[in-house]
DNA sequence: CTAGGGTTAG
């Protein structure tokens, strides 16, 4: 019946099809001249042709034209084709609406393609709706598409629940694709331990591991803690026995990356060398491995070699971002920024990840000017509304002292994630704007965003800088009782600082005693600093005894203690520790800084007058003035603190 | 003439 009708349609529409084809070949203007028709078949053929030639834009234009001529023209063949051409969730919903209008939503082909389209774009609720209403028997494939929808929208819990629902029904069994989809649902939102557990479940259920699932499992290995390398090697071996290592690019790439992330450069290089085939991802994986191992020059070298080889694998944004990120995380921010410039000179467009990396380098260098330049670049390339860039901007502006600019970015965001809130709060905290921080913290609760440990570090340090003991104590309790966050060393450091600065030295030292972990140097340092501020030599002495007893024989520790004695006016003790330090053979690298004036670099080493500094006397006179001003400022702030505590 | 799964940069 179907075939007969298609034959009749075909003959009736033959002439129309030819006119359509020539109109389409002539470009978009001529599409408007296509005569009205009552037959969908010729349209469908051209739609299919466009999709086969990977021109979804032309296919969609044709579909729009078709509906403009007559909304009832599309049939059960047209809608699946249009859905395949759809490039956004919005288009998928529009075609769904057309299907409902035409009464074709229950047609098996239409329903299946609707489910596929919703899954591709991660509209899980809509996918679920179509799935539940599907007329035909549920197949493994339709289950897989629903699970995939949850995977795409980063909802591993519902992916798992759907998998459980599928397992509870006895008809369609999960296959390798079902398992792989479930694995990737967890991998893409960072639930790496679950990925490895599920990979084990998959093996135990008797499902054959294939290249795709092995690739996902390998990508999760570097996050498996102490057993990471052992697990990675086990899965490597498993893949080998299944014959999915050699000749499977995805697995090769996953292996290079896994070994690289674990710092096993020899293994990473070995897999890379022995790979029969390489693509851009393979090259980027080896670049990333070098960068992760801190071998940034080697990473750059590979990138340059890629460029010289020419042809197939030219370096792309990922290659460049990886090298830039490598330099940035090794602390060489200047090199990172220099490479960012070089990348732009090669006419390669940075993307949101590149910008986020570059912004973090700007932040560390306190390079607001360059940061603003990156901001304007982001606006021009329309990347400024992406949360990754926005969070980077908030962080950059806040840490560079432009708190108002940071707030402008924050206020302009359409949706704020935890990182946005934490960056803004930390910005207020580090500039002593405690009231702003506390107000924003209240807004955060209002917006139903759950704070995490980082949030509390930000607000607690804001309180400690402003001497707000009562608020700080309340927040600390709230963190533990309401939010069930167990305090980390950082939180204790904040609290010791808060209590100590306010002069509550006994409370601070009592808190250290009741801490569930061994206090580290930061915690002791906070207490000692408070002793210094309040001139409590006895408490300082007792504290130092405890630090020495804890036996942290590091240079920094000795220097800290020396300075502390000196600050408390206990010069004899200060000298004693200094001698002790020298005897222990510990020497601190002297602090250094340098400035560039007219292409000449002037270096300053702590405690040493530069031999060839013109106008040294003048410099030191200005410095003395500055010190005096800073001291006055400090004293007035401390007086404020005392007033606040009372 | 036909759906679903995979690797790299933060």
C-alpha cells in the first residue's frame, strides 16, 4: 500500500521535482519562486539530499519554505528529516508543535526522531514525555536515547534511574551502547569513581566491553586516587585482550591522556609513538601530557612541530589552550600571555576556555589592563555571556582591586553558579568589604544556591578582616549545623584569625586544641600574628614552644618565629632563633623583586641595598614615609577593631 | 533506507 502510493506520488510529482531542484540549485532567492504544490515527495527528496551532503541550513530553509506555502504540506517523512536537520533545541520543539498540529506526533518515525532530537539537545523532560507516549514497543534504542538525554543535560541520577527502570522490565536488555551512555552520563559531570564502578558492573553483567566504553573508563582513571595507575593499566590490559587498542583512535587517545595525566610520560610517549594512526586529538593529548607534567617547553615544542608538519594535523584552539594553560599553572604567566598573543597572530580564534585560562594568568599578575583587553575581546567575539568567561572576569576584577567592575559583571549574568557567588564573595572578603559580603551571602540563600566550603572560607575571612566576631561565629556554626559541612584546616585558620585579631587569644588557642586535625603552620601563624598585634609575649612564647614541639623544621617556620620575636620586642630570643636557623643549615631564599624602567631592570633583594642604584637615598626616604603612613593606617584600623568587638 | 554510545584544553 505504502509502496504503491509512493510510486503514484513519484510519477505525479516528477515534473515538480525537477523544477524544485533547479530552483534550489540556483540559490535561496529562487526558492521563493517555487510554485505551490500539494505533494511532499519532491520536497522530501531534496531535504534528504541536503542532509546527506551535510547542509542542514539548506534543509531547514527548504522546510520553512514548505510550511510557508502550506502548513499541511509536511508529512510523516518530512518531519523526521526536518528534525535531523535541526541544530537547536528550539527548532526541535517547534517541529514537535508542527507534528501535534498535523496529528503526526504518534507516528512511529516521527516519535522516534523527536526522541532522538530531544536527546541530542539534552531536553530530558521533553524526551521523557515523547518516550512515555511512544506508541510502538520500547526498544533498546529508545531506552538508550532517553538515557542519553539525561546524559547530555548532566543529570546522572535520572540516567541511572532510567537504567534501573529498564533493567526492571525484562524485554529489551541493556546493550553495550546503554552501558556506554550510562558511563558517559557520569563521566561528563565529573563522577569518575562511579564510572569505574559501572564499568565493573558492565563486565560482571556479561556485557562485552567495546572500544567506546573502554575509552570512557580510561578517561575516568586519573581521578581514581591511589589506585589510579593500577586501574588504568588493568583497563588498558582488558582493552588489549578485547582487541580494541590497536587501530582504535579513541582508545589510543584516551590512553595517552590517562598516562599523561598520571605523570607517566614514558607510557604516554610509548602509546603515542606506537599509534598506527594519529589525529588532532592524539597530538593534543601528548601536548596536554607534557603540560600536566610541568614540561611546558616540550609541550610548546610539539605544538611547533605540528605546525611545521603541515597538512592533516595543524594546531587548533585546544592545542594552544593546553600550552597556555600549562605555562599558567606552572606560574610562568608572562609566557602564557605571550603565547596568547602568538596564537592570535596566527589568526586562531580563542574560545571560552582559552579566555578563562588567560584571565586567570592576568589575575595572578594583577594585570588589569590586559584583563580589560581580554574583556573587550570577549565582548567583540560574543563570548562574554558565557559563565566560564564571566566567572574569570569576576575573579580577575575582584583580585585586581576593581570590586565594582566585578560586581557589574556579576549583576549582568543571566545565571550564576556556585563559582560566580564564591568569586564575588572572596572579592569582597579580601578587600575588607564585610558588609557587602554578608549581604551577598544573604542574596545567595535567597537565590537558593547552596554554599560549599569555599563559600564559608570567603565569608569567614571577610568577617575576620573586619573584626566581626559575632557574625563569624554564627556563620561557623551555621556551616556545620545547617549545611553539614565539616570545617577544613582553612576554616579553622579563618576562625583562629577572627578570634585572635579581636583579642580573644584564649578562645583562639582553645579552638586549635579542639580541632580534629593537627594544626598546620597557617593556623599557628594566625595565632602568632594575633599575639603580635596584641603584644601578648607570654602567649607567643607558649605558641612558639608548641610549634617547635610539632617539629616542623622548615626555613619559613624559623623565619616566621624570628620575625615574631622581633615584632614583640624580644630581641634576644629573635637572635637565638636566627642562630639556631643558621646552625641547622637552613637558609631562606631572600625575597626579590624587580622593576623595569626604560628597558633596564632594577632588582631589589630583601635586606640589601642595590650597589648601582642611582638616587638610592631618595628611594629610601620615600620608603620610610610610606612605612610611616602604613603604620598609622594599621593603628587606626586596629583601633576600629577594638571598638567593633565591644 | 533508517535513530543511540567514544578521546583532548579550564
